[in-house]
């Protein structure tokens, strides 16, 4: 009965031979812990069980415990694992402010360009919709070749480089 529960308790099925190896490894770890008074390393377990180190490494990957994020931590505690995991979808407030300042400084920089140049830069780097356009896409919009757009972009970058250095936009560069 215990073997049936063990086989069906996991969310992911593992091969029966690997399951037997895992049981053998767990029993060996327990026996070696009791006899040596410490947790055995993989080499000792391999020697005790007769399994290769590669087999033990493979079994260790399957031994990882899968737990629910809603599971309570410890006895008598009300905290859940999910309460300690940072929400990566929420932007760091400091980073949001820095991005906003950078965006404003870039728009100030772009105001020094003529209308067509400004449009090319906004489209090329996706300043409005976060969807950068390719040279070919911009060329189709302006009815020019992608090579012409590349030359316009290069000319703009030379203009902006000098102006950008004077405005010290380098503080936004991530090294």
C-alpha cells in the first residue's frame, strides 16, 4: 500500500527503476547518518549502495520537494511561502522614477531635432509604444529606402551624441 501511495503522490511520474534507486539512496543516507553521526556525502552513498555518482545526482534531482506556495511555514505560524517571494511584475519605485526622468530627458533631447528626425527616432526606438521598428518598416512609412533611414539615424546619433554628453545622459547607461 505504501508503494502505491508513494508512486501516485508525486505530481510528476518518475520511472520505477529510478524510484527504486531513490529509495535505496534514502535508506543508505539514513543508515550512514546513524552510523557516522553526520549527513553523508554523495561519494559515501555511492560506495554504500554500489550506484554511480551520476545515478545519485540524477536521483537527487527527483528528490526535490515540491510544495505549495500557500502552505504555511512551520508550526503555529500564519505566514505562507508566497508572502516571502517578491512580485517581479511590480516595478521598483526607484527604477520607475529613474525611467521617467530618463524618458523626459530623452524627449527634451529629441525636441532639438526637426520633425522628421524626431519621428524616425521615436519609431526606431519605440519611445511611444515600446515597439521599436526596423529600418525597413520606417522606410515604408516615410516612402524611402531602409538605407536612407539608416543614414538619417546615423546623422541624428551624431547630433545627439554631442548634446547628450553635455546633458550628462551617461548616468542612465547600465554598465
